[in-house]
């Protein structure tokens, strides 16, 4: 994937909306998948989108694939649709917060 102004903007937007570190996201995905049923291997925990976000966070911009770019756009658009800066979710709004956190965005994080 060649560098372009559009990719630069997407890269910046993605890293702005994904406000959790790789370690925080990996921990969250493991916690999210834990329960009474059989737990997946730690590196396979969480939904595929969350796993892909985690993989992107470990990459350099020059190593992005077309699929990475698609996922980055999806995350930026979805977080943008779910986050209302005037009405950030409260701690009690767990369903929406957990959905966002599975994409690497913790709305309660400053």
C-alpha cells in the first residue's frame, strides 16, 4: 500500500480513535472472552475485528495491507457513529462501552 495523503489522514484518525494501548486492548479482549465456557488461546481472544485492530497497532504504516486499510476505515467510521462527544457513555452504559472497547476505543478514557 503506497503512502498517500488519504492514507496519512486515515492513519492519524485511526490512532486518534483507538485510544487504548496494544496491551490494554489485548487484556480487554482476553477478559471479554473469559467465562464459564472454554476460553480461546490468549492470542485468539476477542472478536475478529478487535484482533485485527490489535494486529494493525503492531504494524508500521508502510506494512499496511488493503485489508488493514479497510478495517481502519471501518473502525474510524463505527467509532465516529457510536461516540457522541456531547454525550459520552457513563460507566453504566456498559453495552455500548464494551462494543467500543472491543475496537480499541475506551470512551471513559481521557
